[in-house]
C-alpha cells in the first residue's frame, strides 16, 4: 500500500520530510506517526492510514515533495495478492521501457554514421548543455553528498519533482563518474589565472555552509514573498505602561498560584489590540487579488520561536476572550510549539499578528507582515525612564508600539488612529478598573 504526502493546510501544495520516525521493517498501527513533515504553514506528524509493516521509504529526510506524492510503502495484511500483481505490472512496464530504450539506442547507432545525423547530434548536445539540468533546489542530503565528492550540482540531471536532484541522482553521478558534473578541461585551460585560483580552492579552505531547508526555508520563502509583494509602511507610538505594570504585579503571584501559568504583559497587549481592531476593522483585513477582504473574526497570530524555528499559531476570537483566557492560550500554544506539537488548525485563520519583540530587550523594530495580513504590531520592552508630565519630570514605565502596514490597504491617518486607540487602552489598565477574569 502506498502512503502519500497529505495536505497539511489550506493552499499547501508541497511538504518537506524533516524526520522519519520509522524504519524499513517497523510495524505500525493505524494513526501511528511515521514522519514529521513541514510546510510554510505548520510542522506536523504524518500518521499511518493503516496498520502494517513499512516496506520501503521513498523520500529522503530534507526532501520536498508535492501533496499526494508517495512517501513510503506499507505492507498491509490481506493485500499481498494485489501487491504482488502490482509488482508484476511494474516489472512488465520496466521491461517494456528498457526494450524501448534499447530500440532507441540501436536506432541511434544505425543513424550516427551519416554526416547529417552527426551534425544534428552535435546541435542537440549543444542545446542540451545550454538548458538547466535541474531546478537549483537541493536537500541537505544531496548537498552533503555533493560536497563530500566535489560534485558540481548545477551539472547533475534532476529527475525528482519539478527537476529536483534526488539522492539517487547524486549517487548515480558519483558512481558513474560522469564528466558532466565537473568542469571540462577545455574550459579550465581557457580560464584566467584568477578564475583558476578560485576553482582550485580545497573544500576545507572554504567558508562553512549551512544548507537552507525545513522550517528555515519556509520562513525565507514567506518573508521574501511578503517583502516583495507588500509595500510596507511603518509607525511607532510610545505608551505609558506604568499602570499596566502595577496591575500585572498586583495579580501575578496569586494568578500563577491559582492557574499554574504566568500572567504575562503580552496578554494585556493582545487584549488591547483585539478591542482596537473591533473599532478599526480595516486593520483586520487582507489584500486578495482585486479586492480587500475585511475579516469578521478577530484571530490574533503570535510569533513563537524555538531555536532556529519560528511558528505563528493563532488565538481565535481574541476579542471575545478575557485577559486570563488569552494568557492561557499563549501559554498553551508556546508549549505546543516547543514540543513541536502544533497542528494545522493551530496555525490557520490568523487575521492580524502581534509580536513580543520586547522579550529580547528590543526597544524599536520593524516587522515584516505575515502575508496576506494587512499589518503586524511589535510590542517592545517596557523601560523605566524619566518623562515630562505637567511640566514635571517623573519616572515612568514606557513602551514603544511599532506597526508595519500594507500601504495598499492602509494609510497614515487610519493607522495613526488605530495606534492611538491601542495606546489609550494600554494606558487605561488599572487595578481598580481592569478585570483579569
């Protein structure tokens, strides 16, 4: 039985196998996880659809395949006969293909003696050399093998999805010693001294390289898409968070004892943003083709980092939740991200992003919008500093709120009003008038 790459989210067309959780010969039950796959939306475990034994693994770790591609074969009890018949059919097809290939080779040998055929062959070879041999996207496994054997990947024929170089392709190039994967002697002899010097640098003398794959590759693709498609605008306002700090400090000890998790400043900021989005709904929209879609639900995406990975889970209907409810969801989503247990549903449906950059001590930053949303708000560090109030200097807890906007949708006037609304709500938090529950 063939197990295929499932669709792990809306508008997801391919996924990368990050890690296999089983080996050939392992027995699995239905719904047992067999591998971890990543897309631009989520990292998720792929479950087995049936109970059986792993017969073969068709996709290497780090390799990207389209949704619906076969990733492994599973031997299921009671399907031996159909499997055998399928194997026989594959063998017959293979033999037929080999025979057809042999016929083409024989025909080539018969016609290659004529001058016109030789000329056509030379023209064909010249044209083939001018065409790219693969799509230029390499998995970590392929990259490592090429580095170890000094293979020029641009000269390796890619037979995988959309011209991708597979592990089998690189192994074939290594075993056959194909001269096409190295620079030709004639080209080397014509190179300038500077070029020759660069070509002869030993691998161990080069700078180290890090293959871009997995979550990092998906982040890179999303950031490039956002930065190139969306004309970013930026604004920053400063808010007095002194009353917020006092309110949070008043509740935090009892809250942690009662609920078992921290009452963070971030929950207060998300609540203020959610209420302000209800007041200014155009901030809660996205650019889609020739129209602006204003979203009815207010679903706040939050950025959660784990080592070199970045996840953007979603707090659904944030405007309907209490500060306690938001704090609980932030804690749950962050825990799931660190344990790599976020699901596609956890990541789906975000309409506006709030990022707690202040966690790292940042006081000013410009975020790249989470495509296709209209804006992202960065909450910076709360810093104690002197400010002027009624012509007197006072020590206050101040925080910068920085927003990046899609300038196709929003302009400075509406953005400024929205930021003033967020600022006002942050400054109005107080022990007397703020309900945590």
